[in-house]
């Protein structure tokens, strides 16, 4: 069970603002065949999604403290408005390195709906981890 806890922690930390390498941990564990592939997939996905939602929550809290939209030039305010209307689908790409954490934070900042944000983030992360498990199991 220690390995599963380590995978969960690695996946969680990798999806917050802190850097991490959950993909390498998952690939190693999948290749070692010590745990069922589905169990690895679920633990990594849940951990990574919870980490992403933590980042989303930080964005949501930051938006309550700082109103950046009013300080932006008009064109950037328009871009923010478009992102707030159609940007939720971008949360499918929160698995991407570097920009994924920013997308989570922005989703919270823009106060995108919690349930649909969580589902989109989960789907994106599930797809990425499923590919890793499939490649290495």
C-alpha cells in the first residue's frame, strides 16, 4: 500500500503549483506489474484531480482579494471575458506541463462552475494517465 500512497502524493503535488513527476512514478509502477493497472489509474487520477482543484481553489480565493480585470487594458478585459465564457473547455488541457496549473488557477479566478470544472479536469487527467498506463503496463 505504501506505493499507492506515494503515487497519490506524487500525483497530488504534481498538480499544484509545486513541480512534480507523477508520470514517471506511474510509468514505473505500471511497468513493475505490482498493482492492478486500473487501481494505479484511479489513484493517480484522483490525486492529480484533487491537486488541480486545490490550485483552482487558490485561484478562487485570490479573485476575492484582488480584482485584476479592472486594471487591465480594454482588449485584455475582452479576452478575459471570452475566456470566462468559453474557457471552461480549456480545463480539459490541465494535464499539459507548465500551462495546466495556470489553467486551473485561472478557472478558479474566473469562478468557473465547480462541478463542471472538476469533471473537465478529471477527464483530461484520466486521459493522460490512461495513456501512460496503457503504454507501460
